[in-house]
């Protein structure tokens, strides 16, 4: 019996050995494909191993990271969590999971996980860098700065840490230090596109337009360019000389507000004798037509079929036209709705006998994640203005943030036709609504550019360190002569801003 037992044991051992060998072969193939960038094949191998019941943290981690990089955050969360289950002392897994939760918006939980990773391994510079990013999103900028500096202390040639430190310092208003941090990142990594781009934002903010617009071109390079140049069949225009009769495809990029701001230059170039085709977001097509910007605007699909001429990114036009802090070329109104729509909303809103103030308070949360955090404000911040009962609010908020109307404490001060306005999504119709308001008060969103381009009286609410286009000190802007800027004096202090706005309304609107 003993021998039989030994025989059975030997057989089991042999089967286990063969299984282990096969497993290692499959894992090696997975890692080989993963390393070479063949993620589809790598995923198949990882999935096979997981489904077959093998519990190896490398499998779950690698597959989780593939899911993360593909944007499947929730599935990535499941597999990276499995790594921690298998190895509770894996600091990298805690750090990766923290990064996933950051992207999912679960910032407090993300912070706890990252701090656990630091507890397990206090010498990992990447973990401190990740913590800094989370603390920044939480608004804990001073702590974020310390964390980024700790990453640099551990790894003195850490270009990414210098980049992130620069972003944090900019948000803190330490602009010179931020600039030096970006330059250090570039010194370590000479072709660091993201560092050059962030440097450009500092330069432009301080009025150094020449160097700023040159470095702003780096937004088109790097891991996440603002536009996929390879999708176009024609070459990009390199020189700044425009020849009469030259065919140009101008392609919009980034947000709707950027398009609204820069499309002013298209009629100008057309009047110079250039043959312009304009590719823009379809949401703006009707407005582009009514404004005389372009009677046949293209979609990106259309732009990919253009075979003649050259193309220019829309946001590069200030560089080509050599725009500076005293020269915007186009300052008069250049956006127009239709007479029919203007009359329609004039009739609807004429029922209100008091002045109408159109308001907008929140931009796209995705843009907030890209460095514009802090530009939006809660609707309830406007409550202080309702001490004055001699006007009516009209909400211009669409999509993100509009749900705040459901719990608004001053709904009685909104126009009676607010529900009708909530159901209007076309920018052309929104332009007509804006034109029929007495004043627009808005945070830094596309509505600001729409109202400014219409020449409508607009009060723009700006965070302590705003986007570069608004500069640092002026109460007005060359981009939109009808616009007045109300700046935060202290970071995150919207209350004081609204107190000034309230006084101005009483003096100038309801006097």
C-alpha cells in the first residue's frame, strides 16, 4: 500500500509539473506579446490563465493595466484589487488601484490607497507623484506640492515630477517657480512635449505671446495630441506666409469655447483671398453658418476626405497671424443668430418686465480634469445675488451641472419659461436667447465665448489663476470688448467675488 501511495503521489506530482510548465509557457507568451505592444494577443493569454483558475499576481496586474490603458476603469479596478488580495504587501498594486479610483472620481478612497502604498514602500518616487496628483484634485495644493517635492527628493532626475510640480505651483500662483520647474523637466527630458505645452500656458498667461504661441504648438505632439494629424490626407502648413488663392483646411480642436473664440479669424483669412474650408464640431454648424463664418462647415469625417491644399489647427491661427497682447485683429462682434430666432425669444422673454440675467456656472468635468479645475462654481453661490429682487435669472446651463436646478433655493427668481429654455440645445438658438438677455454672468465656459462673440454685456467669473487668455490683472479683455472680468482675490473664494457682483448689479443693472 505504501508503494501505491507513493505511485499515486508521483503521478500527481508529474501532472502538477506538466501543468506548471504549460502555465509558464502561456505566461511567457503573454508577457512577450505585452512587451511588444500586441495587447490583443496578450489579453487572450491572460484571460485564458485567469479562466483556468491560475492565481498569479502578475497575470491579474498585467491584464488590469491593459484594461486601464484601454479606458475600462471599472474592470481594471476588479483585477488590480485581485492583485492586492493575492499579495497584500504589493505597494505598486495599491498605487495602481489608487490611480484607477482617481480617474473614477473616488478621490478620498484613492488617497487612502496611495498612502497605504507609501507605508509599504516609502522609497517609491512614483507613488509620491501619484499622491500629489490626487491631493491636487482634492484641492489640497500645499500638500500636493510637498508630495511632488518628495518624489523629486527620492529621484532627482524625475522629469514627470518636475512637470506635475509645475502644474501645482501654477495653481498656487507661484508662476515663476512653476516656470523653473517646467524648464527643469525639459532639461532632464529635452523633447518633453507636455512640459513645453505647460510652459506655454505660463508664458501666455503673463503676456509673452510670441514664445507662448510657439511652445503652444507642442499640444500637437506627445502621447495625447489635441488632434490626430495622421488621419488627414493633406500636409500641415508650416510657414506663416499666406498666398492669395491658397487652399486651407482649418480644423477645430479641444473645446467648444476654443472654437467659438478662434473662428473669428476665418472670415479675415477668406477676405485675404484664401480658399478656406472649416472643420468644426457639428453642434456649432448652424451657428457657424448664420454668423457667416462658413456656409459649408465640415465634420471630421468630411475633413479626412479633403485631398487638396494644406491644413492648419484652429488654435494655431494666433501664431500664424502673430497675435499679441495688444493685437487680436478681430474685436467687434462676429457671432450672429437669425432674425427669426431673435424675434421668437424676444416675444417669449418680453413677458418678463424686470431685467433678465442669464447665468452659467459649470464647464465640462472632463476639462476640469485636464488642468481647469476650480473654474466652475456651485449654482447656490449665486444665492447672494437674490437679495436684489429687481431682476430675473435665466439658466443657460446645459447638461453637466443643470441638475443643480432641482435643489436650488431660489427657483422663484428664475424666468417662468425656464423649462422651455432647458430643452434648447442648439447653439444657434442659445445665441438668440443670450441676445435677449440684459446681462450674462458666467464662469469660464463656452457660454462666455458665445456671449462675448455676440457682443453681449458679459460678466465673467474667474478663478484665482485663470486660463491664459484672461491674463492676470485686467478687468477687461481685448478678446471681447463687451466683457468684464470679476477675479477671485483669494483661491477658492467665490463668496467675495459674488459680493462685488451683487453691488455691481444694484448700481448698473437695477438702478
